[in-house]
C-alpha cells in the first residue's frame, strides 16, 4: 500500500511545479502560498497547493470562447479580455520618482570617482 503524505517540502513542491525552491519560499514569505514551519523548514499541505494553483489558473482560448458562447445564449453581457494595447493605454508607464533618479546619479557619481582614483593610482606607480 502506497501512503500519500499530506505535507510536501519546498523542494518537492518546486519539483512538482518545475520552478526553483527559492520561488516557493518567496511565495510562502509573501503569504501567497500557505505553509507550516517545522524545525526551520517549510511544509506545504497538498490541499493548500491545490488551492494556490486553482487561484492562479488561466482559462485557455477554447474555454474563453465557450464562456463567450454561453454568455450569448444566456443574454448576460460578458466583457472580453482586454488586449495588451488596451491595458497599456489605460495604465500608462509610471515615471521614476525623483528619489530613484537622485539615487542613480549618486551611484553613478561614486563609481565614476572610484574609477578616477584607480586610474590615478595606476599612473603614480
């Protein structure tokens, strides 16, 4: 008799999903995936993993088309998924804040001055 364990390690979950164990730990830390911490390592319930995957399931084109046909038959209006261009028009790119550009300038200035110092030291030798 094969006994199915209720809990999986982050490595086992990662292997099942084909992603990195670090990604699984990040999902857990961000509270996207429920887990227990036992003796310093995380354990994920199979049922919690199923819920996590179900919440992130994306319908295929056939399923979307079937939903559209069902909506036409029931006379209930359904909104078609927005295209990338429509989403981009409604959500313009966010301009970087002044703080981030100032930070970038400071970092650029430091690296430039450190390059000058290194060049000066080489010339002195």
